[in-house]
C-alpha cells in the first residue's frame, strides 16, 4: 500500500526544528507584551465573502490563491489567506471596536495556493499585529519602533531595510490611478501579461510588477506622492519626523503599494537581500476604511504581519540562532521493576520541588549501557542511577555526565531531592 505524503507546500515542522520556532515566538511574545499588546485567537476558516470584500475581488489572492470550498450546507468557506480581515470580523462581532482602543496580536497558519519555493509555502505561518481606534501617525511610528526593537533583540537588524510610502486617501489614489492609467495605456502592448490585466482592474498593482521591461517603463511614470492631499502628506511627514527622532533609518519607496485593496495612507515593508527572491519578512500599513467596508462603524486602524518561516530562515542564514536546548537537566536510569517504579516516584518528587527542572526517565527497559547513551544524548548534566543493589540499601547513585561537575556519589533516597536541589540546580 502506498504511503500517504503531506500536501505539497504544507510542511511538517520536526522536533529538531521546533526549538527555533519556539525561541522566535517567545521573543516576539515578550516584545509585544512589553508594548502592551494582547493576544486574540480566531478560526482558520471564514465565509469567503469576508476576504472578497476586504482583500478585493480582482487581487491575485482572491482570483487565484484562496483555498475555497462549499461545506455541507452549501456555504462558501475559505481557509484564511491572511489575518487582518478575520481580526476585524472578530473584533466587530464581539464589540471590541466602537469608541475603544485595541492593541492586538495573533499567530497561526495562513493558506494560499502559490508555487512552493524556499520561504514561500501553501500553508505558512504568520504573527500579525492589529491596532484600532488611533488616528494619528504616533501609532504608525510605535508599530515600526516595535518591529525595529524585535530585530535588534533577534540580532538581525543589520540585514533588514525599512521601506516606507504613503498611498494617501481614496481621493488621492483615485486621481493618481487616473494619471497612471493614462501614462501606461500608451505602452500597454509592452507591459507583461499580468500588468496588462491589472491596468483595467487594479492599476496600482502594476507598480509592484517584477517584470524587467515593465519596471523600466515605470521609471518615468507619475509618482503617487505628487498626488497626496494635505492631510495625507501631513500624516506621512508626522510619521517620518517621529522615526527620525527615534533614530530609525528608512528608505522612501514611491512604488510600494502593498497587494491588498484595503490599505491607505502609511504602508511599509521590512526587506532583506539575504533570502533571495523572498525578500519581505514583515509588512503592513493603515486600513482606516476596512471596518466600515465590512459593515462596522468607521474605525482608524493599522497593523502588520511577519512570516515565521522567513524569520526562521533569517536566524539560520545569519547564524544567530541559539543552540538547541537540551531535552533534560536530569536523566533517571533504572533497571528492574522495583527500580522503574521508584524512578517514576522520584521524578515526580523532583518536579514538585523544582517546577522548572526538566526530568527525563528511561521508559522501555534496556541495559545500563544503553540507558547512559540515552542520558548523554538528552543533554542532561546529571544522571540518577537506580538498580537493585542501590534500592536494597535505600540509596541512589548521582552521577555527573559532564566534565568538571565532580564525582559520582551515593545519596539516601530520603535526601535525594534536597541534595540535587541544594547542590546542582
């Protein structure tokens, strides 16, 4: 019978890999907590209409990439391709938005049917941050400062560049869209196929084209910043002034528009040249109109998302990942039925006395020699050895497993927990 394999682009994360994921997630959780952000969790499946109305029906995500299906009731459902729309839906449904300020974060899998490659999967994982109820550029600056602090604490800040732009309000974008279409229409036959299609449906997305010929044509195209209204320009200048005051370097990128329809005003990306084609590790922007677009009351909002797979790759590529944590501090070796029972009892006593102590006991039998191999592989610094001879005299052998930790000693079972607690951990 043929083995069943995982779905292409949906990878297993193995025990040798999860410690690095846990390290990254814990550092992110710590930084977010220090800035006063609270975690929110929502389903991975939503009504398809949520993403059509938020992301935009003529985006690549909705047109080509979503995992959409009908359930048994005939409802069209979609595995979430991103988190912002779900977060807005959850907050509005549960009364968290009107006349309130929220600083929220979430983590979990997202799903897009793309061509799998390094740093780009069909099931990928993100950490997202969303804020609601704050209208000024100060919250824009806070989010960017928060990410900058995280990069410093992870040791990857030197490999990342902040790209920044303002895409203005809807009126600014409408005026710019008209000028851009007018300019590009003269070169329509020279544009790549995707850009020709976008010219009629979502012309701002042409600015994001990777086609060399199209990018060459865009050099002389109108620039969005020339079409910003006074309010949009003032907001962006306020953000830049705050980043300058905080010493955060950035590059102004007038062609940065982001791929989702709901963005307006500030957009930003943290990019790197260390991961090949997949250069964006964190991106976001303001979406002040999205809550109202989804049926709620008008609410200012800004957020970002970072790809966990890409950040893990960054840590590995730059060799700043911490060494793997040992499985255990103490490994209990036991031979014989009575010794095995005593090992279980001692392990629980140690865990009661020292809640952070990692205690691993041998299960499944085996000789002393084979168990000591397991103890060494576990990374434990100490072994407790229980055999028939030791039990007959009410003792256990405490054996250091690493150099410079002293000699093996016999300890009474009644004193074992105190001895290990006082002298070793």
